[in-house]
C-alpha cells in the first residue's frame, strides 16, 4: 500500500522547468519539501500499519506445483464446470487458472502482492480472467466457505493448523487436495503418486471433526 501512495506523491511533486512562470518556480521547492514531508508521514503510517499486522509475512515461500501435478490434483478431485476451486497460497495462480480451463471458477488467496499481480496477468494471458479471482490476504483470515474444492501446497504443519478452520467453514462434501503434505492423522480418501510427488484427497465429513483431531 505504501508503494502506490509514495509513487503518486512523487509523481505529483512539481519539477520546475525554465518554461514555468516565475511564481510557480518560487513555489516549486516549497511544494517539493511538502511532498517529501507528506510522503515521509505516509511511509511512517505504512510502517506502523505493518507493525500492527498490516503486512503479513508468508508462512512458507513460493515454490510452484509442477503442471502435471496440478493436473493430477484437479483430476483426483474430479474438478468440472460446477466447481469453485480455492487455492490457499496461490502463488502465480496456476491452480485456479487450470481449474478455470476445466470450466470451474477459480479463486486464489495469496499474501505476496507481486504474486497476486502476476497471477492476474497469467489469467488474462490464459483467457480465463472472467472465471478467476485473486485476493491479496492471509489464508488463515480468508473465508473459504464458497469452495467445493480447496487445494494446498504448503507444509504438514500449516495443513494441520488450517484443518480446524477448513472443517468448521467448508460445506460437508467439499474436497481438499494437498500436493505432498498430509493433514496430521486425518485418513485420506485417496492418494496417488505423480513422479516423486504425493497427491492426497480428503472430503469434509458431515460431522464437524473426525474422531481424532491430530
Ligand atoms: C509452496 S507455494 C504454492 C503456490 C501454489 N499454490 C502452487 O501450488 O503452485 C505457497 C504459497 O503460499 C503463499 N503464502 C504463504 N503464507 C501465506 C498466508 N498466510 N496466506 C496466503 N498465502 C500465503 C506463499 O507466498 C506462496 O506463494
């Protein structure tokens, strides 16, 4: 948020030129100082926002799922045109975009703004921008309830942290697919190997929690 604010203020800062009338030339340096002052205040507010939790540090860094594993994830979940596929930590958007190519709607939640911007560009390039949305934010604070399929490529510990939220907020029958990592002791419905990667499928039960929550 700080960047655009700073950028706008800098682009509005006057650059006196010899063609400006005299009063504007005299005001130029004053306005430049005012611009710097306002930018400094805006930057400080931004920093305070970060300190107060405005900018979230990623829980795991970006590593893309190989395309054939993406295909396997969508195939094991039997994704089709009636589905709404949420990728939590969506990186460059490849999973929601691949889901949209199968006729589904895709949603990505991603904490890194640059990756959100890249995912949006990739969706336009793939011709599916009308069927995918990418949101910048923390997956732990997102609302995944519209999903019929949730995809994850995170870590075992993050899957386990997400699990109570997913079981609480997703509709019974929603499929959850993880590239590589388990969900604690929650027994998968199906699991396949794609090269050296495991692709694992669970289904949200109608009772709120499986017998063993770990
Ligand atoms: C291993 S990458 C997987 C990217 C993509 N899902 C894929 O399979 O190609 C994990 C992604 O999660 C994002 N991430 C990490 N912590 C997050 C959080 N708390 N909320 C949203 N995204 C997060 C990272 O920035 C990164 O892009």
